C-alpha cells in the first residue's frame, strides 16, 4: 500500500511539470485537466504519510475547484436540473450527521468552563465580522462580493474546527460545545450581523435569513439528535459513512459555487485568496491572544483560535444560495473554505508536537527533573 502512495506523489510531481509547461504555452485546455489529476494524485499520496495526511482533504477540494474552473458547464446544469439546488440538501445531510454524533452531554462544558465558552462565543461573533468589514472596505470589493466576505465572517465555526482541535492538542470538549452553541445561536446572531454590516451592500431579509439557517442547521441537527437518542449504538456503520459523505458534500458544494461564479473568480480570484488568508490569520491571532489576555489555559486558547479562525463556509454557501446570489455572495465562502482547511491543518500539526506549557506535570516527572 505504501508503494501506491509513493507512486501517487511521483505522478503528482510529473503532472506538475507538465502543467507548468502547458500553462506557459497557453494551452489551457490541457492545463486544466492536468491540474485536476495533479491535486487528485496529491490527495491520494498524502494519505500515506502521517505529517501530510491532514492536507489530503484540502487537495481533494482543490481538485474539485480545478475541475469546476475547467468544466463549469458540468456543474451548473444537467438538462433542466440546476446543480446548485443540491447545495441546501447536501448541507442538511451534513448537519444531520453532525447531530447523530452529539448528545446533551456536549453542553456540559458550558457548566464546567463557562468563562471560556462565553469568551469563545464573543470572539466568534465579533472578531470575524469586524475583520471582514475592514478588509472589504480596504480592498474596495464590489458590493455582492464584499457581502460574501462579511457573510462567512458572520457564520460561526463548523465541524472542521473540531477535527483541528483534536489534532492540535486543544480542548476538544470545549470545541464541540462552542460549535454546538454557536450553531444554535446562528439563526439569531448571523442575520443581525449581516443586517448591521452587510445591509448597506445588498438587501438583507432578516426573517428569511433566520428561517434559512433554521432549515439548514437547526432542524437537521435536531433530527440527528433524536436519531442518536433512539438508535445509539445500533448504527455503527453510520458513524463511519457520515464523515465521508460530509467531506464529499463540502467538496461538491464548493465546486458548484466555483462553477457558478467562474467569471467573477477569474477577475478577482487572486485578491479573494489574499483576503481569505488575511481573514483566516486574523481569526487565529485574535482568538488565541484574546484568550491569553483573560488568562485562559493553553488548550482552551488553542481551541478558541480554531473556533474563531475556521468559520462555517458550508453554511455561508447555503445562505448565499438561498439569497439567489451563489455566483457572487457565494464566492468568498468557496474560496475561504479550502484556505481554512490548509492553514488549520498546518496550525494543528504545529501544536500537535508541542504540549501546552501550562499543564501540570505528573509527580514522577517533577521528581525526575529535581
């Protein structure tokens, strides 16, 4: 099996060389497919190496983006069927899967560590929307593109942050609690933030957006919770299948949005990538050091950094689709999503090798050092 991963990486290297050659030759009809296979090869190859495995999903997303940019027609309409109509059902399936992994015990951290929960929620719903507003006005984005940046900044963290917290030696219980509580608050807080900061850019129907979030997140999660309560321990297969469905669903959603907004992306794609990176880094920085100011322990600081920096691109994409502006408002979530997965994986790998310094050492280690 190891030889397969090595072969995939070698194939990726060869494909990269051919891609560069055909790009500078101006033969984009060949360059596009080569890039699709290049990222697919990396996605497969990375899975064979512990340090690179966390980047496999990001490479799959890039492969889907390359496919969407090369063959946009295949991801916009199939006969009379508009592919973007799959976005909301896919998100509902993903949220249902999230609900099946949850129980009321996930809210226990609110009682155990209320200070960290409160600060984490406050950071999520203030830092990222404000950073988004600052960036879009500084770079003078067109109104609907700017609204997309503010939208993803107003959409609280999703499942990806939980995975990064697990890898990065963070407080996983706190991460699950923050994700859950923030998702439950989203129908009320996200529309208010959009109305406040994005209302001058595009028309915002407050109640319609609230209902959209309830429909996309709250109802499927509630159904998942009920399912988990009734069938706990009886559907082990579902626990194995749902993560794969979730990853495939997110990759397809991003590809559909990229295909719909291909022309806009060609115009300002590089600038959106830069803004996405800056937005993401600001979330990690202010989330982490904001907690340090309040003297929160290291693991929880790491958790809140992930929760703030990694917003819910899927939810933002679904809302953009519900607004009928997936090709413009939906572009920022589509671009920011892969960036967050890559930077999150890098940060998680960095912290994985470094145990929190403020943890108390076992007695035998203290005696050994003495």
